[in-house]
């Protein structure tokens, strides 16, 4: 058994949740915030049998695609901010960060 932890952008979370439910992957959904863009994320926790890990990873990959987004840079914390002019920049967002961990024991009560 494995614990799959998938951190996805909020934009993709509802579609992923629907697909997980449709494909009989039980999951717990947690609200989280990314450190780089300080944007909302959703973290999914899924306990899954070893034989279904690849199926779950493919489902996540197919659902959570990368895309370009324009963001305004954050004002610098140190130094003189008077001369700082934030120009919007294009960054790649989306996708998923996934961790697959071995589970020693699993109980459902």
C-alpha cells in the first residue's frame, strides 16, 4: 500500500476530485497555499494499493496540466522599494507535485 500526496493548483482541484471519485480512489482534500506565487493549492491524500499507483499517477498527470499565467512580482522585503517598479511576468503554473510514500499499516474503522 502507498500514500500518494498530490499538490495541485486550485484551478484543477475540482476536476481531479471528480475523476478520483469516478475511478474509485478514496481521498482527503486539504486547502494549502504555495510558497512561490502565494496562490491557493489543494493537497490530495490518497491511500492506494500498489497495483493502482500508476493508474492514479496517470489520472493526475492527465488532469493537472501546465499553463502560462501573468503575475506581478512581490515587492522586495529589504532595500529601497521607492525605485522598484513591478512589471508583470509570465510564469508556468499548474501541473502537480506528487509524493508516493510506503505505508507500513492501514486501518479503516
